[in-house]
C-alpha cells in the first residue's frame, strides 16, 4: 500500500520504519523541509515529502503530531488520499507536559473527535497508547502467546477493516473500541493506555474506562 505519514516523531518515525520494512511505499513528512528527514529516508527507504504531499493518492494516512499542533495543519491536508482511505491519528493530549490548555478537550470533547473536526475527515484512533519501543520491537505473529492488542476507535466499514489488517500485519491484535465518540476510553490516563494487554485485557480495560479525565491529564 501507499502510506502517507504526517509527523516523524517517536510514533510516526517508528511506523515509518516498520511499514517500510514490511514493503509498503511510505511517504513521510514533518512540519519542516523534507531535507530534515533525509537520514530517516536513507535508513528506511521511505520518501521524505512536504506535509502537503504526504497524503497524495495514499491508501492509508497516519497523522502523528503533538496535539497542540493539530490546528496548524493546512486545511484539506488529508483530502488528496484515495477515496475511503482511512486516516489514522495517533495523537495524545498532554496539557501539563506539552500542549497547554485546549478548551474543547478540557470540556469533554474526545480528543480524536476534535482532531477529526480539524482535519475535516473521519479518523481512526490507534497506536496512541503503546510505547514506541514496544511498537518497534514487540510485534509477534498472529496466534503467538503474549501478542499485544491495540484498540481502534472509529466508524465501521471497509476503512476500519484496513486499519485492523495493518495492525495485524505489524504484529499486534486489533480490538474494536467502538465509534470515534467512544475513543475517550483509550485516551491518556485510561486503563488501557500503556498497558500492553492482550485482546481480552483490552476489552476489559475499555469497559472499565471513565469519561472523566484524570487529574494528571488535565490542564493545571
């Protein structure tokens, strides 16, 4: 598949490495000149592009940036992807550590719903709760004991199935976390966040989540 990745930090860079190694055509961008990604491109075989070019004709688009930078993305930045291509967003809101106060999120809007509104496109929340080193190193073949499961929230349909298939190919068990409006169940501070659970454990953790944002993940 052709995969466009906007953001080359810990998760975006890791997905660039893993997906390129699996044989996908990866185009990766950050907020600066593509030349700043020359080392990553040389290492992985991915193509470094401008952010405005990353989604062009893509089968899958991944947005992996600091939450505070979401409103700075150009309007329609994912619109050039193929029709019905899933847009995966891995972002997390860290108000005390990085992002500052974002009023809508403090007032209860699910983080991924807010991202979807800014992108002007449906999105799938995935990869937000796994440590980047575990994403890089701990994928396992399907059926092997100890396989980590990853929740995916977003609209049902073929695009969600594509996200599931991609997660499985990376070596993790996809777990349906419901519609995007339920994506708060996997936000920072939730029981599933960073827990490296199996599929049953993920389902139990999602069910146990509270919509109330924990104090450590609210603006001070």
